[in-house]
């Protein structure tokens, strides 16, 4: 495939996104940027959130991990299904009742202003790390696919992609990305289906025959029954539910799209539909991973992990499939990165700067501040991606889930304390508790096999982190209602 031809298709795809963004951002204001004027259609949000939830990491790392962990990842996804139900019927009614622009405003109203800022701060750190790790992986794939051969440096590719994202999110924010994410999700899923169909054809197998071949090689095993294993099914189900609640229900990026839906009922339908579709889509990604390993064995390839999908497509498949693959990968990248930058801008402006409460600022002043923060986060993303590039990591899906366990755990504990108890916390202690819990989790993870008789702590660390935060807040609490903080 000609690198020049590939760049032409990428440019055409970007122009399509820019045209859609220009169309939807007409007349946009701060309300449009933060919550899409609260008039988004639930079906659009549900479909677009598939791309945001999966991202380029799922596109590359989930299929690549099949050679090491078979279909074990499906245990987590099944657990996530139940977590999504908790979001739909516990968290969303709370958010809609309070009419929140930032979900961390709930912590302020329930626990106090320092808890509010602590929650927002943990989100900002967690989403920045997770989104830049995802971006790093996809930029690396684009470099391997074509750009290195053209002499284009990694840093320039990253800067151009971030500039593209800024162009179409700068004005409209959530109002824009609800629509662009829908287009991008469609591109990602189309690419997934085409790659599966072509590999089945190349292997000369039907889907049942391919599953039989995977089963014979141990590639399609779902359930792990060893209770001491990090992948034990019960631990994975619990971890999956906690990951869904934390990384979707307690995440401003994901929830600002949900609370942009007109009604609570529409938002709940969005989450339930998303939960059902996610199980099917991830199962198809795992099936794709099995096909990739079958094809690699047939072709005598040695690549594994995150490098396998790229190697199979770029070395063995026709040029048109390579173009579909790259466009699908970009489609998987953008919903994650554009939503992250928009949500981080929203959280920083609303939660830390109090922008929506500044009656002394004109609308023009608020827009100016918001745009400067938006640009600032793009520069932070550039710096973080370059840092990940310098460090390197063989499997980004594992790294992202581990980062989530440490950074979303305190959010899980704070929200659980606010919802499940009626006690008032000493607000000044919340930042200390929220920092102490991840530190204790790090110590536990590093010594778990030694202290627990061979038991290895896996992704259930997120639950442990949340429980430690909950207990810490309980220790510094008293009976009686918390004084309400100013809403955002």
C-alpha cells in the first residue's frame, strides 16, 4: 500500500469529521460544550459511546491478548454488563435529579468542597493517563503502518492528530462529539466486520469451523476456575462490574454524554443498549484475535500481542483491507481522545475554576478561558504520549486497567460513601484518605502472593481501593447530614 494513498484517505476522513463538526457547532455556547444543551438523542449517544468505551486499545490489544489469555477477557465484559445496570438504575437517577453539569458536583453537595475537588482531581489524573496511553498505542500503529517509511517522526504525527481533534471540538464540545463519535463508531465496527470476514475467507473456514480450530489450540477458553489466579472468573466478574461503574458511571467523559440526553428514561435506555452491544462487540474482537493467531500460525509469523494485528494486515492482506484497517483504527482512536480532552476541559473549568458559578465573568470571558484550558490539555496530551513512547509497554490494555484500579478506586469509595451512608465526613481528611488508599493497594499488590499464601491480587484491586477509601472516610465521619456545598 502506498503511504501517500493512505494519507489521502486519512485526510478525506478528517475533512468529513470537520464538516460534520462545523455543521453541529453552529450557535454553540458553554452549555453546548459542557452538556450538549441537554437535547441529545439517546440512540446517538448509545451508539457513539461504543467507540468511546472500546477505543484503539480494544481494537489492537484485545485481539492480541488472545494468544496469552484466550477469551478470558470476556469474563470482565460480562461483569461490566451488570455494572452498566447499576449505572442506569442507581447513578443516572441521582445525576438527573440534581441536574449536574459535572458529576463531581455531587461530592461537593454531599461531602463538602474538598471532597468535590478531590474527586475532580482524581478524574483529571486518571483520564489523562488512560487517554494518552490509548493515543500512544494508536499513533505507534500508524507509525509502523506507513509514517515511519515516509520519515515522519512520532512527535509530529501525535501533534497533527491532536490538532485535528482540537479543530472539531474547539467550539461545539459535547454537542459536536455526540455526532462525530457516531460516525467514528460506525467506521470502527465496519472495519472490524471486514477484517473478520476477510480472515475467514483467507483461512477457508466458516465461523463454527474457526471456533473449533481455536478450541483445539486452547484459544477460545473463557472461564478460569483457579481461585488463586489473577483471572479467576469470580474476581473478573466483580472487577468488570467495578470497572464499568468507575470508568463509565463515575467518569465525567462518559457521563457528560449521558446527561446530555433529554430525559432520564432516554439516558437509561442508552446505557442498557450499550451494555448489550458491548458484550457482542468485544466477543467479536476476541474471535478476531483467534483468527489472527490461526492465520499467523499458518503463515509462519512470530509476532504476538499488540504487534500481531498490524503485522497480519500490513504484511499479508490486500491494500484495500489495509486502508480499511487504518481508517477503522483512527475511528477507534478519535472517540476516546476527543471525548477525553472535552471532558477534562469541562471538569477543570467547572470543578476547579468554578466557571459556571462566575457571575462576574461575561460569556465571552468564559469561552476564552474554556478554549485556553482546552488547548492546554491538548499540550498535556502531547507531552504524555511522548513520555509513553519513551517508556514503551508491550500490552497497553493491561497498563490501562491497572492505572484505572489505582486512580478510579478513590472515586468509587467516595461515591459509595455518599450514596450508601447518611454520615457527614470531615471534609479536610478526604484528600488524605484518597491518597492513602492507592498507596496501601500498591503495597498489597506487590506482596499479595507472599502475604496471602499464593493468592495474586488482580483487577479486583479496584474494589479493594474503593473499600479502603470508604473505610477511611467512615473512620473520619460522624452521624448527621453533610453541609451542602455550592453546586456547579
